[in-house]
């Protein structure tokens, strides 16, 4: 600073003394401000707090600030998952997970996709209300070596993700998944945040990827859980926080089958958001559960260092039998002075409740059957063939009846729903064994074929999948489903 002032003094002519003095005061004020900025009472975590899990963002090729235009390539890449070993993971742009796609509500996303995998694939934009032709739902695939341009606007703020919808248990299980976050500048600031993609890797101790059919038909029914828990592709990373200064974690369960029941030692989790962005009101929980496909947005008020743990959960077939809690990540809480940030608002917004009065009810039974001596899963007793029909503008109640002895996460493409009695927008909902959930959905003007299925992807591949055809004209002949 001294040398800058000296240089300034040399440059200033004598007759401009008054200007010089005024400018000097300005400069001193600037210096004072700068030192305030250099030594503030911090109300943010340390700068490197989430360096261990920070995600890459793809280059935006479009100068228009309202358009995010990126390249995405699905390809097999050598990745270090287990320290000291290499695994041939299936990746987007060579990373595990795929890059963080982040834009603002109302922006247009353009994705130049190239499939460099040895088999067909698609990209499904989980939770995004896109046109049916952009849904990447597996009815039309991108062949090996082929390309596709996805282009749509982002109508809702929230935490979403993308993954293939062809051989999805295998392709997602092999590593194809990535986060997508849509920001609304009008949403309240809730502290420094990190995107947390939870998954598990089905690999051997030498790093070899297990074949996706490992364990055979029993594993299909059980739902394959990889032996290594991953946070943004890392095993048990560490986050660093400043005592009392909140951090926000936007979590996505991108694992093919694993339920994430989680608790953070010494802390409550303040749930602020879910599948469809911020909730109406936040709530505090001692533990949370995130089923495959689901998202949760939590704020943590750091108190003492602790472990975020995966806790066993019996989702059927003895899935919790003889299992112990497992570490997900470490939170190191530094006892550094921190400013008290503004409290979390008691209410974020008012979400109108969908009115189900007079709405038609579709009953969707999740079923287990034996076909030709083989165990299959289905919807209403058949695999992949049930097609429901609805009209644009119509409100429906979907009555999802789980007749089986296992839990299933129900996911509907293309539209958010509200669980009866709640206003929070959801697209993925756990249906406990032998229980029923009613959800209310209203179809905006995006006609087409929309999938609904169990998001235990091994179950979806066993046939627990159906179609919802949304039409503009009720007299139109039914479109035949590709399944
Ligand atoms: Cu996350 Cu049908 O998908
Ligand atoms: Cu299932």
C-alpha cells in the first residue's frame, strides 16, 4: 500500500494538491475497508472447508448468461476410487460423479452429449420438468458412438441429478450419475453449501469393478449395494467447519439400490429442502433417510467434530441383518471465532396445496410375481406394461399400494407430486412394505409418455416399471409403449 501511495504521490502534479489530498483520503478509506475485508469476523467456514469433495463444473460455451451450453461425454475412464488402485468406471466427462451442472431458474440448458460407451445409453434429468422428448427415458436411446442434443429450460429451483435410463442398474452402478442444481436468486441465503452425491461402489479390493449381475437373481431382488460408500466419488472425506457457523449440504442419493439412513454425531440436521427445492418450513431431525433417487437439503450448526454415519435400515429381505453403521464423512469442527450468522427463517415460502377434490384415482400396486418359475417385480401384476392415461391440466390421485415384503422408492418422471397432507414437492417417495401412500399430481402442458418405477434400479430392471401417458386430446388413440 505504501508503495502504491508513493507512486500516486509521484504521479500527482503539485497544482492538483487538493485533488490529491481528497484522493488520498479516498485511498486511505479504501485501505481501511480492505483491512476490514482481510480480517473480518468470519461467518463462513474456512476457505478449504469442502476442498476434499469439490466438484468440477463444465465450461459454458454460450456467452448468453441465460444459456448454459456444455459438452457431456459418457465414457469409460480409469479412476482411483480405492486409494492406490484403478477402476474402469463408467463416467460423464471422466469424473466420478459427473460434473456439477449449475444454473439459474429460467435458464436454458443445452447439452451436447456424446456416447462413447460400448452400448446405448440416455441421460434422464431426474426431477426436472422437461418436455417428454428430452426426458431421456430409455424409449429412444443414443447408440454407442452416437450424439444427442438435449435442450430445455429449467423451470424450478432445487437439487436434481442426471443418470442413464438404459440398463440403468448396471450403468448407474458403474458410475454414471451427476448432480444438477438450479438456483433461485430470490431464495434466502442459508450459508456456505456443498453438493454431496452419495453412492456406493461395487468394486473388489483390487479396484476391479464387479460385474453388474453379481449375485444373480437373489441380488436382483435384494437390490445390489456396493461395499464402498462414496461422497462425490471419495471414500470417507473430511469437511471442515467453524464452530457455530452453519454449513449446508445438498445431498443426492445416486446409488443404485442403497437406502441412506443417516445421523451426524453430536448434531441435529435441519432439513430445509427436498426433491422440489426449499420446503415451506424447515424442521430439525435427529436422523434422516434418503432413498435412491431422492434429495435432501440440510443445514448443520457445527458444535463438535463428529462422523456422519450410514445406519442400517431394514427395507425387506433381511437387508439390515448383521450390518453395522458405516462412516460416510467426517466433520471436523474448528474452534475458531465466528460471527453469528442470521438465524434460519422459520418459513421459506407458501406452497399452495393441490386440491384433490373430484380428482380421479389411479391405483398403482407394486407387486412381486412368479413368471415361468422366475421371480419378477411389476406394477399391477405385470412387468413394464401397465399404462395409465391422463389429461393435460388434470389432477390425479395416485394410490400407490405396496403389496410386497420390501420397501420400494416410487418415482414419477416429469411431474412433482404432493403426498396427501403435505405441500412439499416430491418426485421420489418411499413406500414401506405392505403400506399405501396417496399422492396428488397435476399435469401441466407436457404431453407424452412418462415412466414411473421403483428407484431401486435392480427392481426397475426386474420389471417394477409402468407408463403414464399424458394427452391433450382424450379421444386420441393410445400410443403403444415401447416396453
Ligand atoms: Cu432417476 Cu426413472 O429415474
Ligand atoms: Cu423396489
